[in-house]
């Protein structure tokens, strides 16, 4: 993110305000206004760079979100309350959230963003449309089950041949959206738990990336000579995001699968598991490249961690352990 100025703090405040306005609105017009405030607060925060790729990504993001807003407006005022109106609104929200089959724009925008922009794009910009999709679900929307399965599989398959970490995290985000939406269709509490676990994991991972400014998968090996705390923390976070037991990212997914099994959604459960296994595969590929690949150590001259970064990695490591225990202990006591 560009150096923060007074205007940047103002836009951060309005971005948060727009997010909460969209989430807690009691009518669709207020939702639309909140989403627009969120959009027009996000754009200036990312527009301070002279990088042409970043400008292209921001233009793509603006166009996609504008189309989504137009479709949402059409759904609000054309056939509000009817099945057609609900379908149009759902389409708009899926496009805004980057959920399959409307995910085409998300990896490209992620790859053009600085790490701070990726952090916002995978967290604050995802929350309103995903929660709104959850709120508007009703049993007649059977298409959402197929969308959940497709999203999980796209997130798993799409990341297999990626080399840029931003693209890998983008497809990981797409896959997790399938899990979160599937959870919301069964239990609001489980979906919020799933969303929280995802946001904590991805925020921590991107925070670690910002420390060393990693851009390419092959460059992950450059931190293989950094502190053990950094390596262990990154390992924990990636495996947790992949849902490997007994890390805290596993338990929300287990709860989702239990809810789906009670509803006899076996095919959807299998699709979610397949997508998650593929996600875990390319997380393990990253870790393999980090710990076992050889790399020219002269590139580490300006990459070694400063004392306050070491403190940050230890804090993240301890935090990940605490979160793991929060989910593990209740299960051990059953």
C-alpha cells in the first residue's frame, strides 16, 4: 500500500463504514450504497503507484465491480421479491465476490496488486458479498449447491500450475469461498467460524509475505536460511489454511462436512474435499520449495529479518498455536 497519508486514513475509515453498512443494511438499496462506498474507498488506497500493471489491475477491478453494481441495481428495481430478481441479485454478488463461474477476473487482479492490496482484496472486499449471499439463501436456490462445488474445484485445480504466490493465494481464496458459502447454507455459526479462520490464516500469510516481499514461488526458497521461527510459522499458517489436522483451519472444515453429512449432501462434500486436497497439494509444493530447494544465498543480503520482524513471527507462531488449541480442546473434552 502506498505510504499512508491523512487521506489514506480517511479512505480506510470509509471503506470500513461501507463494509458495515452493506452487512447490516435492512434493504437492498442501502446494501448497494454500502458496496459503492466500499468500492470507491478501496480504489484510492491502491491508486498511488506508478506501476502500469497495478493500474491495469485496478481498472479491471473497477470495471468488474461496476458491472456487478449495475446488475445488482437491475435486480433491486426490476423484479424485487420474485425468483428472477433474486437470481439477478445473486449473480451480481457472485461476480463481486469472484466466486465461480464469475472468478475470471480475480487471479489477474490479485497478481497486479501490492501485498497490502491483496490483503484487502481477500478479506474486507470479500466479506460483504459473501455474507449477503448467505443471508439471501432459501431452499429454492438449489443452484447454490452446484456453485459451491464448482468454486471449490476451480480453486483447487486453478492453482496447480501457478508460479506466482499472488495467483496461488487467489485460487486458494476462490476455493475457500466455496467452503464458506456451503457452510452458510447449513449453519450461520459454522460459516462465520469458517470465514474467521480463513481471514486469520490468509492475513497472517500475506503479512509474512510483506515482510520479505516475496513475489514468485521459486523465491520462497530464499527464506530457507532465515530464522526457524519464521519457517515454522509459515509452515503452520499454510498447512492451517489448507485444512491439515490438527491445525485450527481443519476444524471449521470438519464442522462443515459434518453439517453436510447430516443433510445427506455427499456429492457436495466430496467436491469440497477434492478441492481442499488440491489446495493442500500446492501449499505443500510451496513448503517443499522453501525448505529443500537450493537458492543463491547472495539474494539474502537485504532480506534478513530485523529484530521487530523476529518478534512478529514469534507472535504469529504463538497465536496460531493458541487458535489451534481453541478448536482442539473442545473436541478432546467430548
